[in-house]
């Protein structure tokens, strides 16, 4: 029992890390807390569903198409809305929250509620780790999560665009002096954030059903992981997702699934109260509290 | 004379006509509007102090649950629960948020976003205070007239009270905290104490709105912590104009009747709220009220010089 919970806890942690990666990337580079993140997640889910069942595309075409489309939606969000609000943190939050709300509730209005809205798993079957059975989709999530983290590390350390991302994140003015276009990088950061979110949705959603409420939960989970780990910190995301993922799974195991979300929310509150920059974030004392 | 009096008298005349001429259903809407207006004003008072809250539902829900519990379990009448819930709700909200008073900007906003969500889940998980079912069959007001007059009176009391408060030295300190908290701090003023007081005032106002709503609907349950009660005050303030106090009041009187008109659209209403938020914050960030008053003062007029 303990071992089984541990395995599923690790899977849960990887799911959290996958969900948080995109949010963290966007915030780390452009400082925009993308509150439309959950909406992008759900948008991908329903988008793939529509492409599969209404348009009739095969899954291996529909999923990448939706990842690209969601990335474009992220870029569009920056181009149309956020570029006009750059630097006003509260306005950015309200605007992205408004966009997310509109998208999510629009899906609810269209009647996308019910158990028939599921995505087919990319892999069928299961494997056994000792006494524990794990279905291949969950194993795939772990593999995708680990690969994606590696690819992201390579990308931000060894490509021109990735280095530009880090340059803007470290010091915007110096980066601009070196010919890095701040607005373009910020747009790319939202596009990449959206794309990562869509990738996460494509691999995670086959486990359950797609629902509008999942959008709000995903946003909260991404927020929780990023806040606990430290907004904008890559190591923090991984450590925090393991702390939260294991804590969530063990709470669900021993206290009931009602308490799962409470653990997440309490973690956010505790970290914000005690150490607002998170476990691994850079301290910005007077900016975050006085 | 008319130039100054006109814009002030017009809403009152319209409202007075509304009170006497509106059909019963729209009177109910008017009560709703006043309640949301109070909630929006309490949001705006926090903005004036530099605290942006994404979870006004916390204040609303705390007030609603206090009034509901007192009435349901102990049978206290509404004219006792209303003031009790107001004061106790304010104290409770200020108490809950006291440990995070030092947080600024978006960090404070995230705490307030999380708190009502957490309270909902705790009520759901522990099944206290009626759990998912909520408490129903609460006492309502003796007549719809009492309800209407009381809600509107409270709304105007809060609106003009807050506007006057902002003109006093006390209000200046609060606005100073918003504009530059460090310079207020360095002039020897304890900003945390002032922020706690602002939280108490806003919390009490929000709790009053919640308690009033509880007695109007004769029900209190998990929906009082719902996202609607956090979004609507923000939407009203963004549409009307943040930080002006009159703005959110105007915004509430636009948005709530609008949402009644659009009732047939169901969930699409929230979509429209979301879009309102985006469009106004991008296209008219100052809000309707400051924009209109600025334009109004630009009209040419002849003034007799004595």
C-alpha cells in the first residue's frame, strides 16, 4: 500500500511539475502571471476533442496541431492585450483573469460538460513495478515530464532564443542594450508557456475527463507549485512539485480526497506568509513585503 | 447651478423613480444592486489603501455565514444578526489577514484569491455549518419595503461615508500608503496598523453585504464563497473607475441590471463579465466615472463674474 502510494505520488508530482512548467517559464521571463493558464489548458483539451470527434483528424495530428494553436493563442494574448499593460502587475492579473474566465465560461455555455469528453490515451496497457501496477499513460507522463525538463534546460542554456530569454529575465535593460527585443521575447515567453501548457494537457487529460472546473484547479495547482518553489525558479518548480505531489497523494490516501486541494491551498498561504519569494526564489524584500 | 447640481441630482431622481415605479421583480434587482454596490465599495476602499483583493468573496462569505449561523442555530432576529455579523465579520477578516499585512501588490492579491477557495473546501470536507447543503429557512425581512429602503440606505451611507473618509486626514494616510508606503512609514506612521484598520472597515462593509444577502435569500451555503462575489466587485470597479469610490458604485448600477437583462443567456453572462474586464482595463483604464466627469467638466459654459 505504501509503495503503491509512493509510485502514484511520484506520478502526481510529475503531473504537477508539467502543469507548472509553462506558468513558471512565462513568469520567469516576462514577469507576467498568466492567469489565463487554466483556460489554455482546457482549451487544448476541448480543442483536441473537437479535432478528433468533429473534424475527424487522427490523434497524432490533432495533438500537435492543438499544441501549436495554443501556443499561438498565448502569443496572441500578449500581442493584443498584455502589450498594452506591461509593467502594471495588477492590471495584467485582472486582464488575464478576465480572458481566462471568458474562455472557460464560454465552454461551459457551449455545454461541454459530461463524461463523454475524454481523450483517448496515447498508450494502452500497463506495466508492473514490483507489486504495483501502473498504466502506460501514467508512465508516459513521467517520461514526458523528465524529457521536457531536460529539453527546456538545454533550450535555455544552449540556444540563441533560450539565452535571450534568460537575458531578459536577468536584466531587461542590459538585454535590450544587447539588441534583444523585449516585447518579442515576452511574446515568445507567453507562446512557449501556452505550448508547454498544451503539451501537459495532451498527456495528462487522457487520465480523466475534460471539465471546465479543471481549468480553475490547474491554475491553482500551477500557482501553488510556483509559489512554493519560488516564482521563476526552475529548481524550485521541481522540488515544490515533489513536495506538493507527495503531500497531496498521502493526504488523499489517509484523509480522503476532499483534503487534497486543501493541502495545496494551505501550502500557498503558509509560504506566502512566511517566505513570499518561495523556497528557492530570489529574495526581493521591499518589493514583496514591507 | 444646474451645471453642478445636474449630475448629482440625476441618479437620485432616477433611483427615486425606480423605487416607486419599478415592478416587484426589479425592486429585488435594485436590492441586489445595492448589495453588490456595497461589496464593490468595500473592494475599492482596499484599493485606496493599496491592497488589491482578488477574493472579496471572503468578506462576503464570512458575513453571510456569521449571520446565517446566528439565525439558524440560536434564532437571533435579523436586526441583531446584521450588526453582529458586520462587526464580527470585520474583526474576523482583519484577524485572518493580519499575518499577511506586510505583503504587497500581487502577493497580497494571491493570498486573498486562495482564502475563500480554501474556506469552501474546508466546509465541504469537514461538513461543518451545514456542509454542502448549507443552512436554509433563515429569517427574512418583514416586508420588501424594509429590504429595499434598508439596502439603499446602507449603500448610500457607505458610499458617502467612504468618500468623506477619504477627504479626512485619516483617508489621506490611507491614500499615502497606496502611493508610497515607504515614505509614509518613514514619517513615523505605523502603516501596518492603518492597513489593519482599513481591512476592518472593508471587511465589516463586505460582511454587512453578505449578511444582508443571507437574509434576503433566506439561505447561506457554499456559493457565498463563489468566484462571482470576487469577480463582480472587481468588474464593477474596473468599469466604473478604480480608487474613486463613486466609480464602483456606478459600475455596480450598470453591471447588475445588465446581468438581469442578460439572464436568459445563462453562463454567457460570466463570459461577458470577463470580456468587460479585459476591454475596460485595456481601452479605458481610468474607468467610466473619471472619464465622464472629466469630459463633463470640459463643456464650455458661461459664468457670470460679479
